[in-house]
C-alpha cells in the first residue's frame, strides 16, 4: 500500500514567463547565445494566397470538375452534364453551396446522392465546407442536359 509520501512528484509546468528572451540568452561561458526564431519569419509574414471565387473562379471550377466525376447509376452520364446541378457557388470563406435536383423525387439514389455530392465537393482542395440544397422546383427535364450528355445518350 502506498502513502501520499510515496507518490512521485509532478514536474513543474512550463510557463510563458519562464521562456528565455533571445536578447538575454547567454552561454555557460558568458557569451551571447545566437537564438533566433527565423524559422517562423517567412511564415508569419506570408499573406494567404488569393483564391478566385465567383462565376469564373478556379475553386468553383474545381468543384464542378469534381462533380463531373459522379455518375448517375441508371444513366451513363455524369450528374453535371445530366443537368442535375442547378448551381455551384463558392463564397469568400471557401464554402461551397451546391443547388441540385434529382430526376424524380422517387429516384433510387435520393438518399445517397446529395451526401455523395457534398462529400465530393468538400474534398476539393481549398474548400472549407460544402452544403447541398436539394430542390424540386424547377423540376428536372431532359432539356436540362448538356449537348454532350444528349450526344452520349443518342438524343441529338
């Protein structure tokens, strides 16, 4: 059985006031020790890279390209060219908002497709967060498909 006197003592915690000021640092011989924080110098003064957003922004186009990799399971066309994506917006905080629909409310992927779109959009480098807004108005129709999709399906 151990007693409180047998318990090991905790080491003292480091405190900010305990830090050595580089201007006051000296070696054991009394010479001034060269201690600098130059490893952070460039990092702290570097400005964040400007990310283009809006209608022609690179980040918005990257989200659209990511969405073009998602294919409808019943139709061999990606959801963007199929016309299921009504809008992609990227705000100043790099949050993406995707407005989309499905071919019908009873679509077999109605439960999984919006989640997949959100996951794919949020995985784009530079996107902080993604949100999908599922809308039914205006309803989807084949006229919303791109010419590439119509050609792929033999509708042109």
